C-alpha cells in the first residue's frame, strides 16, 4: 500500500514534467523521437530516391544512379538520427531543430 502511493505520485510528477516539456514546442523528447524514427526508417531513402529520380528524370538513372544517392542519404539520415538520440538533452543545433531536411524520411521536401 505504501509503495502504491509512491508509484502513483511518481507517475503524476512524470506526467506533469513531460507535458511541460512538450508545451514549449520542440524539445528534448521531440529530438529523441525524431532521432529514433530516423534511425529506424533511414533505409527508406533508397527506394524513395529511386522513385523520385525515375519520376523526375528517367528510368535508367532511377535504376542505376539513384540507389547510390539513396544509400548516401540513408547513411546521413541514420547517422544524424543516432546523433540526435545520443545528444537529445542538449539543445543543439539551434534549440532542437532537425539536422536533416525533411525532418522525417516520408515528409516531402
């Protein structure tokens, strides 16, 4: 019974602190979530780049050139996501702004 009250009090405090962190806009938990999402979905840059190049240029470039540019973008996004996970409590760069654009892999430029 004694521990139940302590657990409930801790959960209430955690809820208040986390809601205050999100009230000001982008913060450390936004940076942490963005980093985790970019690490998990960075590989999607490869097929995304293939589709974009095929639609905007031609099929040959989409098949032979785009996988390499997509691979590069995937590596950059994954490394940037890992950086954001490791440094999420630190307000860098410029108050928790995203390192890569677009912020998430499935957002459009």
